[in-house]
């Protein structure tokens, strides 16, 4: 199998259901942040993220966010509300932080998946780490409506 080939593909993170996680025996799901759990431009976590995280945890899957974003503040802003462990500036496709997170939680490679939107970082890092790669579509326009409302609210405040 090519090192660029994902083991599974999904449109959005929400399509990864607790049933799929159980079937696939995923005890640890390492997640990319930008354009996977949110669009690159969104400032706020999606409402769906909270319920999805809870459902995954209930299914016995731990989630750790592994982001290449260099901003600690941005990554923590998404992860702290859900009490998720996170790594920023992870330097994917280097696999060091994927393996560190997995070993810290004591999960074997065969029960671990890296999920992300990019072949050159997320999929490759998974392959280097000896774990499965799940590819999601590049997430665009996420929270667009809410952010529009926010922007409108801000401009109204200024007027
Ligand atoms: Mg990404």
C-alpha cells in the first residue's frame, strides 16, 4: 500500500461515528485541527464538536489533537473547552508527537488512528508512526453562518 494512501476516507469528522470506532477497534484517535475539526479561518469550536467528542469518548476512544499550527493559543482555544490533550507545532509528517501521545496513553499502534485532511502531513505522519490514516475532506466554510452573525453583531456594535 502506498504511504500516501489513507486506510479510510470520510467527508467530515462527524461521519466517524461511535459505531465505526468500535468496529475498527480505535482506542485512540489522533486528530488534526485546521480544516479537519474546523476550517482554518474559524475562531470558535463548532457546536457539533462537543457532542462528537463525548460520543467518541463514550465509545471508549480517546481523542488527542495533533496540530501543525504554531499558535498555542489557537490550538488550546479549541481543545480546552472539551478537556482534550493537544499538541501544537507538531511538525507532521514527522511522527514523533503521534508516537509520544500514543505511548503516554499506553495504546498499541494497531488501536490508534490519525485523522486529518492532508496527505503530505496527516496521512504521511500516520504511516511513519505505523498507525492507520483516516482522511477527511478539507473543511471549508465551517461555522460560516455563525461567524457572519458574529461579524454583523460586531459591526452593529461599532455603529
Ligand atoms: Mg489540516
